[in-house]
C-alpha cells in the first residue's frame, strides 16, 4: 500500500510517499481501507518536533481517517461498512491515517451510514468531535447563548460556529485577516471580530456584559484576553493551540482569571462523539443545510498541504483523498 512516512521531524518535504506493507488484521483492532483523511494541527506539531515523547519514528502520521472496514476480528463491526477512526494513539504510538489502509483499536472507530462523499466525510471525525465536545462539555453552551470563538477560521472554529448556530446561539468569531470575514459570515457567524491580539474590549462593544462562553483555539498567548471577554459565571474552554504555545508562564490564577469566570479545557476521542451526532451533521451537509468548506488534495500533494496548514493559507478543512482528486 501507499503511505506517507515521516522519518524524523522536519519541513513539509520530510513527509515521504512510499510503498509499505499493508497492516495485518488482529483481534480487537479494525483494518480500515482509507478513502480520505483530514489534516490536523496535531500532525503539524509532530512534524515540527513539538509532539510529546510518546511519538516514535519512522511514523505514518494521521489522527483520523474515513473509509470502509476490511477486517474487524473480535469486534462487533461489520466488514464492508463505512466508518471513521480518530485519535487514541493514531499517528503517534502506532501508524495512523496517512495511508491507503490503517489498523486501529476498535475504541477509535465509529460506524456511520451516509451518502456523503469521501472528501466531506473524511473532513468530519476529529473536527466534529473536538467542536462538539468543546461546546457541550467544555463550555456548556445553552440554547440562545452567546459564544465567542477565538481562532474562528480554523476548521474547529468553523465547525464550532456551525454547531452553535444550529443550537440557536449568537456567535462572535475572530480572524486576524479582515479579508476572511466573508468566510465566517458565509457559515452563519453573527459578528466578526478582527483579532489584533486584544479583543476583549471589541467583544464587549458588541456584548457589553460579556459572552456566556468562549472557545479558545489560539492558545496560551491569547487566553488571558479571551477570559476577559466572558461575563461572570461564563466559561472559557481552552481547546486549541494554533499559536503552537501550550503553557502560560507565571500563571497566578487569582490575577489571571477574572472573578467568577470559569476556565475549563477539552480533549477527547471517538468515545466523546455520539454516532447520531456524526450521522446528523453528515446528513445535513449532504442535504445542503450546512455550508461546510473543504480543501481537497491527493496523497502526492502532502508536502504542499502541510505547508498550507503551517502558514494558515486555507479557510477550510483540509482533506486528502487516497485514490486521487476527481
């Protein structure tokens, strides 16, 4: 089979398309014939050498994939059915989705019935799981609440806006590039905030009392400012690290967190995404009810795709088709 292998951290050109042995099925694991896989910041972190020590090389990257189950001994999955797989060690402690086949533990897999094309289905697993969990578990967003998304043109930010609008929320979303405001308005964002590094005052110009919830996707450098955009009793959920910075230096909670504002974090896996939520969003995209932008590449384009991701060139979810772009 063909797979994209990273021998060691490096530039986009370090990702090599090679012929490698196809994984052999084993009990309790699912062999997925991959039709599409999404690109994620996690894989960028691994390529840049920023990942945790649990990553060993050479490694086939990829924390998600979509395709058809080819074998699943010792599980309840049906051979020939469509499924998605995500995280749980994919692309880190064992080879992941950047390949024509991937072998993953059964707990990483969700079966799905959908007519959605592979590019769109391949765009959903990790971004939907992260956005859904961040809003429901991290923020606790209620119907008709007011949500701020810091890092709005990221794929997670765009999916979070879509989910929040389906819940009836008012959504404020940020971008550093004013020319991308239309991309956010096109998915239903109510108010676009141009991010110059200090947005709390701008947010309160729209919502004087502060937002009910905020989703922090930029990371540690923006967190303090995002917290100040929340009302007392509101919640900021730290989920993303678009800045590639994880930690807050000299963190003094009483001074850093405004009185009464809650700070949470979110990181989940396949078990945190209900199958009916995946099917519902897939069906809504298929029916044209959701405007969900996807940028498609072939496997031979992986270096260009990673370079696009590293330099934030694409306001869409990036997806690679293993059988080529039609």
